[in-house]
C-alpha cells in the first residue's frame, strides 16, 4: 500500500478546507456532470510529484486553466488556479519544480490519489500566489499561478473577462436565477441517492452546469443542486477550476469553496475585479 506523502495530505486538506476563506470546505470535483472529452482542452489538472523508490509519482490536487504565455517570456506558459492549491508548498519544503500540470482529458487515479496512465506532463518553473491571500475573510485573494516550462502545442488559452464584466451583466439583467455557468475540472464525483453521500474518482475531465445564485464584490455564487433541471456543480479536486460563461471560452471566476458535501452551493473568486487583475496582470496580458 503506497503511503501518501505528508505534503500531499496537507495539499488535500488545503483544497478541501480553504482555511482562510471562512466559507465551508472547498470544492474540487464535478457533480452530476458528463465526461468533457475535447470540449475544454485548456482545462488541466494540477499535481505534485515525489520520488518514491526511484520513480516519480504524481498526486492530483487541484484543477485550473491555461491562461496563455507569460508576459515578457512567451516561451513560458501560465496555469491559472487557486492560491490555496499552492500556498502550502513553501512551508512543506515542496519546490516549484515538483508541481506538474496535465491537460489530458482521461486522467485516472489509484486508491491513494496518485495519477496513472498519463504521459502529457508539463513541469512548473515557478509557483506564485497573491500576497494578500488569507488576510481577509471577506476577500481571501484566492489567486494562484503556476508558470510552466511548456504547454501542449497549439493549445489556445481561455478568454479573460474585461474589468467589471459581471457587474455589467448584472446591471443589464444578464444574471438571473436561470442563468447557468459551465464547470469543468477533475476530481471526485459526489452521489446523494440511495444512502449517505458518496464520492468516487472521476473517469477524467468532467463538465457540468450550475445556476446563478448571487454576486458580491469578491464572489460569483452558484447553485449546485442537481435536481434543478439536471444542473450540477463541483466537488473535492476542482479547486481552482474555471467558471465559463455558458457555451463560451470566457472564464469569469475560479472555484474557491462550497458546502461540505458538494451538494448545495459553491463560491468562486471573480476574475474581473481589480484585485484579481492586479495579481494576474503580472503574468498575463489582460483585456
């Protein structure tokens, strides 16, 4: 039986608790979803690697999306994820080069959470998170970036929102209870029928839709109730995953947290705020 490295256990806790958010445990996987296939090739999984018996073993911890080439260093590529997915690493002695990203749609895991059956890996050269992360419960600045040495050839980045886009949509009546956003990520799949909640590994990258629930300066709040016309949500392992405007390539928020069993609601850090743009503007050319 493989022993899970302490750092992976801490990363899993960070992804599951999002301790600085004062919400509920963070969400990290897709609920009531379907295999994504090639629909969102720019959504990837973040893993951390350790040498075990002379072999590099990678453990999946979070999700994220390809933001594009780094400003001033276009040979490097920027993976957008949540701060709580990477902020634990320095204290645990985990270096940037131990982080890896795959955009493979068919990720599988063993019983310890180690990623198997993959060869599409891209190593990190730098890992960063917002300096204000965790300083405020009202606005945790849950913004993280993983700078990669490479990305798949021809991979198109996600589209970034303009400043205040969600506020503009709300003012124009574009955010209603029946408005849906697309969830895409990797991780556990929750089930609530015939007994207590159960969580299983996903067969790969998954997608679902969630209804609009509310908007604050910091968060896009979505309803994960799967009984609402076959909508779903996210769960453990989808932290950092993108929230797309429905049927587009535009990401307006990233997964930060949600309810304890991935059933009711989730809270997503907006990417159109001045705080988000100040952080990511250091790495990406924003509109």
